[in-house]
């Protein structure tokens, strides 16, 4: 592991506290280089398993600490192992302290995993900050299979020894001016500026096309919605017109049926009256009455004033006297002659005019 002397971390402790609160269900960590604001580069990933976290624990996983009594009287360099170790195995067994490798069954807690993971984060940050003044990093805590991001945070690792490192400081020398270098530098700058302008122009074109496409899509969606609404209104209007035409035809058919019924009733009434008149004429003829008398009786019966006068008792008494009837007949005859003479006198005058 790299040593942390000469490096300062800003904003890492709050992230560690936040990760400790959300460590339950965590699966792995990802650290990214965030030096450029619009670009992130994934540097490394650490699985939160016992095997991967073992190098970053205070005590290696699986090794139990030795008691002080086990260290007393035991001096042995683990690097002094050679081919003669098989011959001296019995002596080594006597010198080796007991329970040097005792495996602990307890798994790591979430807090231990997070603390070990942040040791790995510090080491990775130091390794990627060497040679730079400072580097900004982003670290993310993910759940199983990266389905959800449990926590995230940004911190800065500063190289405190960057300014005082003579080997890292460039030599301040004035370069020898050459026309080739100046030409190459100018062409590179021009090409770079041209490339930047082309990139900006491409972004402007793409952005404009995207905006126009968005406006076009919105307009098409609005027109489609309006067309659907208008089609619904047209369908309702057509249905209303058809219902009105059907009702109009039904009313016309009912009126025609009523008229036919009325004509039939009128015809029947006319035929019935004709038959009644024929029956009355036959009845009266059977009683000895001539057609002239029937006509006179019809005229008398159709005049209410004359009928009222004939119904009067005094008039009927006068009509019982034959002399009165003769005088009435003479008076009617004279009245008829006078009316005929008046008509005849009026007709020549109209012809002369």
C-alpha cells in the first residue's frame, strides 16, 4: 500500500460517513477521475468481498492475532526458507509458536468493509495523483449487479510535495527559436482552431436539427390529435344528420298515412251521404213525393229561419186554412215572376254595356 504522507484529501471523510450509513446491501465500489468537468474516466473497481478487501484490513482476514507469550523466545525470519528446510523440519516445529494460522469464522461487518474500501480509495487516489498538483475523483457505491446507486460523492486529492519536488519541476530554459518549430506550432494551432470551429459548427447544426425535429414532432402530434378530434366530431355530425333524415322520413310517412286515412274517411263519408240521399229519395218517392217536392223540402230544411217560422204554432195554424195556403202560393208565384223579370231586365243592360 502507498503511504499517505505528502497527500491531502478534501471532502473524503463526509463521503466515508455517508457510505457507512448506506453500506447495507452494497456490492462494489467504483472510482472515477473527475478532473475534467465534462468527462469522467473510470479508474478502478473494488468488489466488497472478503478476499478483495483482505489486503486493506488492519489485520489480514483469516489470521488471528498472536498472544504475547507466543512471541517470547521466537525469532524467525519467514524469508529464510531454503532447500534444507525439509531436514530441519523437526527443529522448525519446535521453534514455531503455536496457533500461528488460526482462521476466524466471523465474516466482515459492513463498517469494516467500508473502512477497508476507503483505504483502497486512498491508495488509488494517491497512485493517480502522483505527478499532478491535484486530482478530483468521484466514488460511487452500487448494489448487487449495479441495479441502483446507493451513494456517491466527490473529493480532491492534493499532492503537497508537488511544488517542492525539484525533479518534477521543469527546467526554465529559453528554447532556441527555429522557423520550423514556429511553422509547425502555428499550423497545429490553426488546425486545432479549425477542428474546434468545425466541432462547434457541427454541434450548432445538430442542435438546430434536433430543435426543428422536436418542433416538427410536436406539430405532427398536435395535428394528429386535432385530426382525431375532428373525425370524432364529423362522425357525430353524420350520425345526427342520419337520425334527422330518418325522423323526417318517419314524420312524412306518418303525415302521408294520416292524409290517406282522412281521404279514405272523406270518401267513405261522401259515399255514405250519397247513399243516404239516394235512400231518402227512394223513401220519399215511395211516399208519393216527386223530385221537385224533395228539392223544395231540402231547401226549406236547409234554411234555419224558414224552419223556425214553420215551427211556430201560429204559422202552422194559418197553414191549416186552405185560403191562406192559396194566398201564400199566389204570393210566392208573384215573387218568383218579379224576380224573373228583374233578372231578364238586368241581363240585356249588361249585354249592351
